[in-house]
């Protein structure tokens, strides 16, 4: 039996599960905060889904132990439709999703997949503007990932939590917000230099259908 104890302020005060080897947690809607060590007794949790209502989460909410070395078994966390690997920056990524504050200093491997998921979920002006301003960086990372996957037949160079990077690239090209008549030659050249011919073909097709 699974039970979440939640106080009047929406704080998850305790979690109980007869199965100590539980691997998946879905925190119920209405929870606003999760404190330190809330799930410390459950050392095999692999996947966590957080509710949209959540406002704050402690760095150590999913640590396996109260004492060093601090570690977590959680490798997939989903919040507001965005899936990411928590690693050592769980709270920072959580806050970036919550606030749509992209000024946080995080590695591109963590940051860019999260921002792209937010964009495709919400399409809000703040996220669109950020991608537009930094589109060359996004384009470079995506093409690198596509080339990596085609050569290694594996995933995870930059975009571990995005299933189909080629599909994401195609959507970014075809949406009409980032590739224009003015800049398309820059991206065609970049795709050619990286020998990413799949993206090269996408760009040329988009040019022929929309920019001529």
C-alpha cells in the first residue's frame, strides 16, 4: 500500500510504501513542497513524476542516505511535462522549468533538452525568444547529436531525454521562427561542414518550399 502524508500547507511530510523496492513514484497533485530525505527509505526509486502544483523541492529529497557519499538512484524525473536526468542539479533544473529562467549557469547537456521540451509543450514567448537568440548553439548541438547517433547507433551525447532528435530539428526548421531567407545559407553551410546531410536536406527542402 502506498501513502503520501501531506499537511495543510501542501508539504509532503512523509511517504509510506509496503514495497521498499518501489521503482516509480508519482507524487500527487496538490503537493507544493518536498523536504529533505522525504524518500530516503526507498533506495531503488528510478523514475519520479512531480505534480504541476509543486513549488519547491529539496536537493536531498531523493538521496539514498543521510550521510555521505550522497547519491540517488533516480535517473528520470518529469515535471510539467519536461523529463530530465536529475544528476547533481535537480533543484536548479526544477527551478528553471518552474520559472522559465534560462539565465542559470548549467551545462548545455542539461539545459538545452529541457528548454526544447518547454518550447514544444508551451510555445511561450520567453522560451521562443531564448531559442531564437541562441539558435546557432541549439542547431550545432542538435546536428552533433544527429551525427553521433548515425555513427554510433546510440543516444545520449547531448540529448538523453529527447527521443527523436531529427524530428525536433525538423520541427525547428519548419516552424518558420528560426530559419529565414537571411540566415538559411549559414545553417546549410554548417550542416554541410558537419557532414550532417539529413539536416542539409531538410534545410534545402524548406528553402525550396517556403523561401523562394
